[in-house]
């Protein structure tokens, strides 16, 4: 019965979510652009960038929910796909700097000049075209996920073991991207971006457009994922999550399903990272930090795994909390995050989104206890 | 050609639907199956019995591709060697399996459970595009009727009673439209009435499909009234009608007498 209510609740929210996201960001962007800076309702520029960042995190959380919530693959390395998409965008933005860099080299980014490199490495070719960069934002994470998933799922690596190797994957990339001779700016990463698609990144209008683009991408993927998870395909995914061997003996090639969804999810995460980079102005190897991927798992858990809308709420809530908390008590943030995860796991297994129906169930129970005869009782699942 | 096979007289000249030839499986030196050979004729219903550890479930695992035998082969419809295929390929060839513990998709509705089992092209790209045709809806309703779950079609499978889950799983097997059904302890934990109804259901299914039932419950095996294979230590100890095998002194010694 709880699940039925949850389903109802979710279906109503389903249409509202993109409306809120798009309407909210439009309103905020308008308040930022149209009002003079001294107006009471004027939204300062840093809020725009902050919101844009939250929405990119929300898209990362959504991509994680698709694999964890619906297929049961707990990826502790989704930050790697996010960072790869971010690097692809960063490379494009670096090439747009042109002669405006410190060294004024028309082709080579500053860090390459600094390293005394004479020419652009081959894998930087084409990144001055946005179309190529866009392709790579999807292709780089997608290809990595495909190869990784192909090997892991075919060997039927599941559960904790799979989580550990996803963690190892992002850690290996962290170490690799730290190296200067990788050609991605080493420790410092890529930064000092000037413009995107010819628009000055410092302009309020550009920032507002990036925020709206993030909102549109998030809304689009949300609707797509919603549709997919409710289709027959989505039913197979849940079947794989709940009873993998049953699905196999029914004739579903489980590894193919996992591979399709894992790869798609990695592309989503990559695009989230790509939009994240111009809004925060930097991409460095720190984005590959395993802790980032684990944080994303916390967002999903807090919001409600397997609900699509929950992870979006969770990502925004937790990051809002982080912004406030790190401003006031920065040294305690990690404890707060850890505590939050424990609390949610123990007391809110269905996350924020799960609160509503369980609240309703509580109320019904209380009413029953108070003497109202409720014909409906909670049938217990037998094991 | 259906319900009333003369017991023990599966026609020798027809090609067997399933043929296990010298199958051996060992786990850490323990021989779960020891050169097991077995033939199941088309349209037959066979009961497989044997004490715990006799290799009944391992035999199912080998046929359905879960376990690869060390030696031996398993032929389906004469020429397909199942030991070379994975679970999904074997299922799509037309072999359905019911687990000992009822395994259904607990978080999905009874209706969706049957929908997931319906025979279709199972590749992700096809399923992604597939809707639900009217034909499929009718078929699902028909199956729900057969397994008496019509009234519960919108309930979550996890809310069903144990016996209903067993039936739902049998319904899912039917939806797969397999040629061969492997049924592992279908009446475990069922009431007497449910047991009788299940025997009736299996006999009904057997009118069009070949069925292999692994079972502990002797009253149930007697109710099925079919040819019985007794497994012991991974190979066939005796075969024939239940009366025939239960009078076999070796069978009494290893199994029935205890």
C-alpha cells in the first residue's frame, strides 16, 4: 500500500518537477538580469553560478539513481564520468582562450607553454570546434563506461566487488590526471577560461544562459528517465535489480541491460560535468576524488533511491546544506555529511521522498489505534 | 498423446527432447553429479526424486546453464548442446525453470510479473521500443486465470501468500511458452488443497508441454502418477513407476526406508 501511494505521489510530482526547475531558474535569471543591483529582489551573480552548480550535481545524482536505484549497480565512481565530461569541456574552453593567455600562444594552452611543449598533443586536436568537444563530452565517459561495464558485467561482478572496482577506477584516473605529462594541466587542471561559443563567461547574461541550459538538460533527462523507467524496459531493469537470476532464467541477458544503462548513465554524468565546468570556472583532478563519488551516493540516498525526483532534491538539499555549513563551521562539514548518511540509512530508508507516504501510513496507524476501524491492514511480505 | 502415457513406456524410437549424456559435476572434489545419463521424451512428465544431496538441483543447474559440467553433454531437441550456452540463450530456446524457493519480482505487480515473462524478443533494443499489444494483454489475463490470480493482478507480487507466489511463478513459466518446464519442489510449503490443485495444474500443462518435476513430497508424486527417476549420489538409481521404484530394495535402502 505504501508503494501504491508512493507511486501516486511520484506520478503527480513527475509533471511538476521540470516545471519547477525551469520556472524557478527562469525567475531567478530574470531577477538577476532585469532588476538593478540595488533592488531588494535582485539576485546576485554568485547565486546564479551556485544554482547552476547544484543543478549539475542534481543531474549527476539522477544518472547515479538510474544505475543504483533501478538496476542495483552501486557505482562509487560516477564522479569519474562527471570529471571526464568536464575535462572535455575544459579542453574546448582552453582552446577558446587563444592569444589571451599569459604567454599569448595562439595554439598552446598556457600550461603547455610552461612545460616547454612545442606542439599540441594529438588528442587535443579538434577541441577548438564545439561540435567535436560536445561529441567528446558524451563519448569519453560513455566509452569508458562501455569498456569497463563490458568487462565487469560479463564476468558477473556484482555488489560490493563492483562498487570497489568503480572506486578504483576513479582513483586510478585521479592519479593519472595529476601527472603533468598526461597533457591535461596536471595538478592545476584547466582554468582561466574566457568565453564559450563566443560569449564572455564573465557576463551575467552568459551565466544566466548556462544556468538555464543546466535546468533544461536536467529537465530533459528527468523526463526521459521517467519515461524509460516506466516502460517495459524499466520493468526489466527493476526485475534485474530485485531478482537477477530469475531475470536470467526468463531469458533476459542481464549483462546487456546493465551495460546499456550504465553507459547511458555515464553519458548523463559526463554532460553534467561538462556544464559544471564553465559555471565554476575550473576543472582539476580533484574532481576524480573518490570522496566526490561517494558524496553523490549520499545525495541519492538522502533524496530517495529509485525515485528519480528524490536524487534531484537530495543533491540540491545536501549541497545547499554544504554551502551554508562550510561557511559557518567548515571543519565540521564531513562529520555532518557522515552523520546525515547514517541518519538517513537508519531512519529514512526511502529518503526525503519516502517521508510523505510513510507519514500518511503513520497517521492511518494512529487513527486505527485511536479506535477507528480501518479495514485495510498492511499485508506483510513473507520471506 | 497427452495425459495418459503408459507409465515407463516412453516410446524408445522417438528422439528424446532432453538427453543428458554422462554428465559429471564436481565441487571441490565432491561429485554432485556422477556420469548422470537421463532421457526425457517429448510430451513426457517425469518426477525426479532422491535424498538430499542426490544431485537434483545440480541437474537443473546444468540443464539451464547455471553450472557447466566437467564432462558430458546435454542435448536438447537432438542436436543443441546446452552446455555451450548461457542461461538466457537456454531460456529462449524454450526451457523454463521454477526455483525451489518461489522467486518472483516482489516489487512489481502480479500483472507485470507475467508481462515480463511473456515470450518476446528479449534484446534491450527491442524491449526499449516494445509496448504492450492487445494480444499480450489477453494472454496475460488468460494466464492469470489459469493460475487463479486474476483478482490480484494489481497487487505487488511480494504481498502474495507463499502458495500464490508458487503459482505466479508457474504462470510466468507458462508465459514463456517453453517446450520443457523444469519445476523444483513446486508444493513445498503448500496446504493439501493447494498441493492437489498444483498437481492438477501440472497435468494440465503437461497436455502441451514436457515437464520435469523434482519433488520430496511422496503423496504429490503419487498424485502426479508418472514415471519416476530416483537419483542417488549423482546418478540414476532406479527408474519406472512409483510402485516399481518403491519396491526396489536399493531405493528402499538409500531413501524410502529411512
